[in-house]
C-alpha cells in the first residue's frame, strides 16, 4: 500500500485513526543499524520557518548546534523550553505517545528528508516537482518548501491532525501559496518509499570534460553536467562577454535555468570570429542529504514538570561541486573579399541606360599590411550569362590587414534592361589570393533599366502630304514614330488637335490600337478637320497608353514643327487703282484687289484667282483677275488687277477671290457678298444741268476698313439710302460751286 493511498483512507475521527493504527502491519519497518546511536548531544539553536499548530507550541525546521536541521515528528508535543537532545535509533522512539506512527513510517520519512527541504535547495526541489508533473504557480520559497516537508512528515506520523494553513500569527508567511505547498507535499508523499537508516545517495556532480579548447568562431563544447543523488545542479558561468554566449549544439542561443540544470545537460559556447584568446569557467554545485546522519532520531533529554519535549528527526544537507574550463584561441583567418557596387552618379544601384560609371568598393580581410596587391575586376552580364569585356584594375598597398579599396567601371550605352554583376579578384603578383565572383550577390549587382518608350510625330495634309490643310476642311495624317515598346503587347494611341493660335484644345480627337512586332516602328492616326479653322495653326498632341491605361509616352510640344499643320486664310480689299477710293467711273477703269494671306508656306508657289460679282444679282460678271506668287513669309499680301469695262454704271461689284496651291487645289477663299472691303461701286453718268458740273457718286464706306476678311451687318437698303442721301448732298454742294472747264457737258 502506497503512502498516498494510505493517506486518502484516513479520516479525521480519532477512533478511526486508532483503529487504523492497530491494523497497520508492524513488519513493514526493517530493522535499523544500532550504529546510529551516537554520544553527541546536539542542542537546538534556532527555529526556522516555524509552524504553530495551536499557538502554544511550535514545530517546523529547527537548526541544531551540530549544523544539521531537524523537523517535528510529534504533532501533539511541545518543543518550547527544550534544547538538549540525544541522537537515537528509530527503535528508541519514546513510548509516551502511543498514537504516533513514526516507527511504522520512519523509512518513508527518511526518504522525504533526503528529497525535501533543506536537503534539496528550493531551486532543485521546484524543478523536481515540476518534472514529476506538479504545478508551481510561482517560484518556490524556502518557507513553502519547509512547510511542505513538515506537512508530509506529519501526514505520516500524525495523520489527519494537521489541518492548516494557519493565520499569520501562527507562523504563516504573507504571500505564501497554499497550492504550491500542497503540490510539493503531494510529490513527497506520492513518491516516498522505505529508505533504511544510513541508506541513500550522497549528492555528486561531474562537469566534463574538465578542459575544452577550440578557436574563435567555433561552437565550443559540449560541457556535460552529470549529477548523482539529486537530479539538478546549480551552474554559474564566468567569462561570458560581448561576442560570446551560451548555446546549443547548433550554435543557437540556449534557454536554460542555471539554478536548476538537469543532469545530462550539455552546454556549448560560441565566440565571435574576431575574438582574442580567452576562457570560460563553468562551476556546478549540487545540494542533497548526507545519508549517514539524515534520518537520525533526536529525543529530548530534559523534563519540565515531568514532561519531556517533542522528538525531532535530523536532516543533514551535503553538497558537492565541480569545475570545467573552456578556452579558445584566435582562428587562423584566410583572406576574404566582399564588394558593394553602386552608381557613381547618385549612389544607388541603378545605372542610366545611356551609360554611367559603377563604383565597386571591395572590402578585404586578412591581407598583409605593407604588401602590394592587385585588385582586378570585370563586369558580368547576368541577363545574357556572359562577361561584357568591361574591366578595371589597380594596385594597392594596405596599411592594415582589413580595409577597403575601390574600382570604377565605365559602362557605355547598350546595356539597357540588363543586370550587371561586378566580379573582383585580389592577386599577389599573378597568384589569386581571394576571389569574389558570385552572380547572385546583390551587393555586387547593379541594374540597367529598359530604355523608356519614346514617341515622335509628323503631321501633314493627307491629300498632298504638305503642311497645309484647306480652309474648307480636310484630313490630317499623323505618323507616329515609337521606340522601346514591348513587341506583342497592345497599346492605345490617343490624339487631339491643339489650336496654337487660340491656345486651346479643339476637341478634334482620334484613336488607334497598336500591337508592335518590334520595339521600334511607326503608326498612323487620322484626324478629320472641318471648315472653320481659317488662319489657325493646329498642333497634333499624342499619348501612348499600355494595356492598363497608363501613359507610357507622350508628345505634346506646341513648338514642334513636325507635328504642326496650318490652315490658310485670305482677306481682300478692293479699290480704284486710279485714286485708291471705292468708286469706279461708269466709263470703266482698273480695280486693284489687295489680297492679305496667312499661314502659307514660304518658297511654295500659289495662285490667286478672282472674279467680280454683281452684288445686286449675285451673278458673276465674267471679269476676272489672277496673280501667281511665291511668298517669302507665311503672311503677306499680293495684288490682283481687274479691268472694268464700261457698262456697269450704278452697280456694286464685289471681288471674289480663291487661293490655289501649286497642284491647283483651292486652299482658301474669300467670297463674301456683303464684305464692304472687297466691294466697289460704279457711278452713273450724271444728268447735265446747265451751269452745274457733274458730281461723282459717293462710294459706300466700309464699316471696318481693313484687309481682314470681315463683313458688315448693314442691310443693302440702308446702304442704298445712304448713297442717295450722299448724292443729293453732293448735288447741293455742286450747285454752289463755280463752273469750270471740267464741268462742260460730254
């Protein structure tokens, strides 16, 4: 029957306890060795972590004059005033306490003493309980450990009598955990077995090997902690510093509680690669029980008022320690080389597709100061998998074993959309000392992005390929020249005409889809230009969008002649060639029409064809004029002469003009029947009044005398009325004039 099962079967009733005591087998306690009886008489010197069951006597851990500790094994007997004890064998337990069951359970109590506190320190006891499945809510305290050990002993000697915990005035420490005490008590009772007096294992510890050596940068170890008699050791490590740490076998940091290192644990250490020679010391200590004296019965030798004091049971802690030393020396470090490549222009890792300079900083270690070396580099094109032929070299003499040296590489245009890797080698003469040629090393890698797409346009009149679009309207064909597109990818071309004359967009747009078969090529976009843009300068704006609708290139330069077309215009101003006024003699004469033009192409040949139109009927007169000219500027004037015969007296004649290019295409007209500027009047022969000279009719006055093609809002009837009034006024004036020879009748 285990102690735990026995404990569960006990009730608090005294009669039941007595009956149970009678039925317990008396043969379970082996005979003990008589040699335990000693002549020394230890005295009680201090009382640690007392337990006051009833407030009138104490129990718990006592410290004896011989350095051992002792626990109470008689719940109902007092210790107050008693200080001298005889060491006795278990069979010498006093007989005045017949209910006490020490004799039946002395062996289990001996086991509890050797596995409880203070034989085991609190760290070892806590770790042991946890390993056995017990729960400790917080770190175990000495008070909790002592209390649990005492409770386990009482449960065997005086089962059911102790039903604490008691309030603080009876020895309970504030902050102590009853649950932790119960967990330790359960562990002790569940695992207690009969351990004869003088038996048990003294604590031992071995730290092996005693000496371990290696090089900096290595994983040093293992140092193995092996314990006997107890399961855990307390380990202290000295010599750990910056660059060194406790690790596992892989070199990963090790998380271990050095206050409770389990037997069999292997410790490793890592030291920084560049660490100087040094050492680490590993000290391990264990605490347990001395089986030779632990379990000794202490019987009070004094009588007070005829009563003896309570009996105690002795526990003698024992300890052991061992040390190991781990040493290291600096490792022999071969030369190393690492490089960092960047763009000299801005320090980033991107080189302009048009070309640039790579600066590669080579970082070396382990060279011989004062010795001359050669740093040789070459550029590897990771995209093509081939060397580029771009190289650089320089000699250098380091002043220290470790340092840096830089090389520059000139990258010409032609490496767009490439990944370039710098390969570096350090040579001693012709012997390679160290090489760093890793195509996957990002530090020595730069990229050359693809050339961005470009777009250029050339606009012209679709009809004849020149830069003039007739004022009557036409079609502009814009030829786009693109570069650096992705073959097979679809793009969209969006265009709109910009009116440079007004500074505004026209709203005339065009679009086209493009899927290039090569990176560079051309495409056409057509724009339909209606009439109404006479004299305007139109510029084609184009955008190129990818499949996501992102603009990848555009060309919107209002000053670019290649994407500019012109719409010509003309305006006329007709007059009598003889005197420059607007009235022609009924007998005939010559009309000069000054044609003002805009937006022509200098150096090209043009023709102006004109005809006189009868304003009253709108019918052509058949009287024509023509002029061919080659302008030296885009804007200017040209004169056209019309010979007016007699026979048009009293008529208003309007000059209609047409401008033709060298191909005979009409590119501009000015045919406004109401335009006073291009109108002349033919007078009528005056009636001869004796003594009154003939009066020349007054020609109509244009509302806006200008060469521009502007008109008037006045109606013909109003103009006619004005002419009649003017004529009458002239007649009245003439009547007051003195007759001359010119006034004689025809």
